[in-house]
C-alpha cells in the first residue's frame, strides 16, 4: 500500500461508515468506503489531480474531492502518501484541516 491513514483520518472513516450505514444501509455504506479507498489508491498512484492547499492556511499539503468528502494528504519522507483528513464537502473544511493534519 502506497498510502497511510492518520489516526484522525481513521476516526473520520469510522464516523463516515457509521453515518452511511444509518442513512443508506450496510451495502451502500461499504460501497462508499470502498470508493474512498479507491480514491486514496489513485492519489498514491498520482492518477488524480493534486490541488495544493492555499498557503494562506499555513498547512502544507494537497486536497481533492471524492464523493461527498474532501480528502487532504501530504507526501511523506518514505515516498508514501499520508491521508491526513477526510472532511464533509458541504462545509468549508479547509479551515479545519490543521486540526487533523497529524500523521
């Protein structure tokens, strides 16, 4: 695997799965999580657009959209990608990125 998921992003995935189960049922919730993991793989393979987080936020990294979520990542010294935050797209999540940015 060419990516690692931070503890904070892992907790967000658990929350997303729980909410999706309640809203859509088990099958669709699992499909949604699989779509997120497929996106992580595409990011790590550099098969998706990497948008740099604006320097105004004081955080180095990149972001993209997957389904109803914004995914934030950074390159790690070992060449892997660190998935550091997964936040709902409906809010302005980039301001919250710094709170979740630890790998």
